[in-house]
C-alpha cells in the first residue's frame, strides 16, 4: 500500500470533519455566543485568566495536548497492523476527540473557567466530584511520571537535543515580555526563536562537544555513576531532578511569561515539523511494509487498541487542558471551535504521521514483524522507531540523517515538556481546589500545592524497581495511564451530555462516543486489573493492581451516579444545593 494514498485519505477526513461537523456542533449543539463575556475577561488577573488571541491560544492548547502520547501510542498500536490504528485515529479524532475537547472547553467557559473536576459537583453531586477529582489527580500524576521518563530517556538517547530544548526557555521568556510588556506581536519573534532553536540543533548535531551526554560524563555505560547506581541510572536521575526543578518554576510563573510564548513557538515547531514530514513523505513516496492487520498478534486488539492510542484519537487529558488553562484564556466564546476542535484535528494529523513514519521505516514485512514480534517489543521500541522513521522521511528533503534525528528528537521532547508543564500546573490547581473544599488553607498556596505535586511526581517516576532498573516508574505505569486517560474522557463526555440535556439540546453526539469509550475502557481495565495483574503480588504488577482496582471501583461508582443524574434522578437535590 502506498503511504501517500493513506495520508491523503486521512487528511481529507480531518478537513471535512472540521469544515462541516465542527460547524454543526458549534452552531446547533453548543450554540456559541460571540457576545458572551468569557472568564478570561470577567476574572482577568494577568496570571491565569488572560484574554488571548485565538491563534496564540491555539498554539498553547495544541502544544499542551500534543505531547509524546500521540506519537508513542500509534507507534505501539501498529503492532496490530496499520489498518486498525489508522481507522481509530481518523474516526476517533473527528467523532470523539473533537467533540470532547470542544465540549469541555465550552462547558468550562460557561462555568467560570472551572476545571471539569470542579464542575462535576453541579451534575453528579459533591461525592461524585471528590471521586472524580481522585481520578484526575491520579491521571495527572501519571502524566507527570510518564512524560518525565520519556524526556529523560530521549535526552540520554539523543544528547544533541538537549542544547536546543533548553535554549528555547530564555527565548520564550524574551517573547513573553516583548508581547505583554511592549505590545510586540508574537508571530515574528516566535519564528525567529524557532529558527534559532533549529540552528542550535544543527550545530549540536555537528559538534559533539555541544552534546550534553550525561552517560559519558558518568564514565560511559559501564561507569559506576552516582552512589553506585551506574552511569545510565545516574544520568536518568540527574535529568529527572533538573526537569522537576524546571517545571516547578514553569508551573508557578504567570502563563504569559513562559507557558504561552513557549507553546506558541512549539505550535510553529510542530507545524514546521509536520510540513517537513509530510513533504518528506511526498518526496520519498514510500510503501507501507507493515501488514494491514496482524493475525498472529499474541494480544488481541479488542479492546486494547482503544486505550493504547488515546492522544491522537480521544484523550481525557485534553479535557483537563481545555477546562484547566485554555478556558481561562479564551477571548471570545466562538473561538472555542478553533481552539478545541481544531486542536484535536492537529493532534490527529500528528498521530497519522506517527503511524506512517513507523510502518514505512522497515525494508520488508519480515523486518517489521521481527521488530514488532510481541506487544512488549512494540512498547519498548515504539518511540525510537518513530524518531528513526521520521528522520528517514525528513531525509527525503536532503536533510542529513544525524541532523534529522536531532530535530525530530527536539520536536518530541519539546512537546512532552510542554505537556509536563501544563500537567503540573493543572495538578497544582486540583490540589488547591481540594484545599478550598476541605478548608486546608496551606493547600491553597500555589508553592505548597506545587511542592506536593512535584514531590509526588518525583516519587513515582523514580521507583527503583522494574524492567529498566532504577527510575522505571514512568515505564511501569504506562498501561494504567491509557485506561485512566480514556476513563476520564468518557466521564467528561457524560458530564457534557448531562449539561446538554439540561439545556434541552440533543446530546446524542456526546452520548454515543461516551458509551463506546466507556465500554472499551472498562473492558480493558477489567481484563488487565483482574485477569492479568491480580495474579502477581510483587514488583510492578502489585502497584498496577492496587491503583487499577481502586480506579476501576471509583469509575463504576461515578458512572452509576452519572447515569442517575442523566435520567434526572438528582435534579431537585442538585438544584437545591447549587442554588
């Protein structure tokens, strides 16, 4: 099968979905009002609530949701063949992700810019809200651990990517001050910053002296490293500490100082990266060597496909970004269609090229099968397969392989770091909301809340046990990350359905994907928690079993409560409490 044909089909579906379906949803379902005073204006504080141009906000939103997950998930899921992954990405994006991301943004804007967890109290009561917040906190903690683990490992594997990634930080701060203190338009400075970043990537790729290789500094792979941990584990530990110190400050600064300008740079970076990869696809004109389906797969695609590809099809984390940060910066309510739905489409485009980069990397079907011989092989090698495959596509434009590899690694790290920044900020919000709920004033202090967030994330990602030795926390909890993420998306769609029902609007467009997603997610959770992890009372399986069982039980409780709310059972009680 020719990869260009598959790309054209996918992009055409995305374009039609945004042009027609999102317009229908905006006008007939969510009924956006251009004159509605958004929380960004009503509560403008210059820190979190900041009215923002829709293109700049789209850059922040897109960069926050398009982390490593829409690359990693599809790169793993092609284990079942490229056909199932392709269909789930394009249909999930248009019919589920776009509506979910758009819907959580619109719902939050109509509720003072509150997070989806806080809004839950209005629809499923205080108890349901507390349980929902627990799931959200668990997911955010896993996002912090997974993305920290991904970034640290990419820095170790591709040391030339370190310089350009850290060079972006002062550039973003400069752009933030220029834009908000001197009223300079962001576009030109961000393009200059992007050019400087890629210039730094080229130079670092060419000159090894500029490559920050902590493994070599620790004496090479055979070195003893810090405290006898070994060179690789020591390098991993150092990168995790550096990353968590960075996100502490990044998540407490006003959004305009670092988060917005960095995300705006990253939105252009991803646009340029996607242009390079799709142009490379056009020039190289590769054939797909992976099979359309894998009949010999040792693990069934049903239901695991739908939790392996979360970001890139539908993801609960997107709802946290939509309702946690983006809703506080929306200038006009009508901008929600562009920011929310088109943000999901952008991530679908990224997931599509991730699939194509991996399935065209190998010279033959036999080579692909050898690399993807088991689901464990796919999980362990998926991200590096994407980096190598994307570098091969970029090579079609005449870019040297080592430079192309560095640039692709920079793109992946940049977006993983942006998602990490946003996730830590969101978790800080939730911790503070819990402090308000239970009158624990210390938790409402942003530095106390951030310290708790960063400390818990460090403890999880630096778990000493696991298949990769020290610091395998992010790797260990990846299976639970997918199920929790999709569970959150399903519950968010349920809340949107309740909101639409109470407004007297047809809610089938959110209810149908919710039912499908809930069934697949709970099916996958039950299979993993009670049929796989329960039989192992040691190492990672015990951690997964305990967390998974708790989340599964809470999920069932919330779903029952939400269904009762959807049928109107609690309407009088909730109305009385909300009044």
